[in-house]
């Protein structure tokens, strides 16, 4: 019997489009047609103007590092096999911030504002240096 994985999402009817797109290599964000502003995390209404006239749109995949923490211990599978890893908040080129993981970048090379580009691991958005 394999251990439960705590890094994989449980899609529901609302988020299924997001996770299906991520599995295909596309990052989606919500965009309000009423006030023309993007937002993330996905919601069924706009957090800026409260309109329910929102849609999914592809994001560019570019971001900059906002803040991060190097995680040295996590007992939940499969995180224990990945330590140390970088848990981060990035600012997407479209404006919203997003919680994620920075991969393939040694922690000592990280700096606020550094350019990042989305990648996907097991259908989950992660970010790499570059962009």
C-alpha cells in the first residue's frame, strides 16, 4: 500500500479547469470581465469589485520572486524526500501573487524580484529561475 500524497490537489467542479490545464502545461488565472482585473487564488467572484462575471484565462507563466522560505523538515509524503525545498510566494506578471515552490535554484541564489518561469511537476505549477 502506498502512502497518501499530500502534494496532489483534489479538484472539484470549480477548480477542475485549472488542474486540467496545469496537467497539460498551462497556468490559468481568473480574470474579471467587469473591472478587467486578474486574481489568484481562483474564486467564483472578483475580489476587487465582487462581480461574478469572471473567466479563466491563460497566464504568461512569468513571475518574480516575492518572498520564500527554505523548508528543512516536512514529515508528510512526499515532502520528506524533497527537503530542503523552497516554499515561495511569487508575483505573476499579470499582477496576482501565488503560493508555489521554486525548484532547480539553490537557496543561496534566490533574491527578491528575481525572474521566474512556471514549470509543472505532476500537474502542479512550480517555478524555475529564468523568464
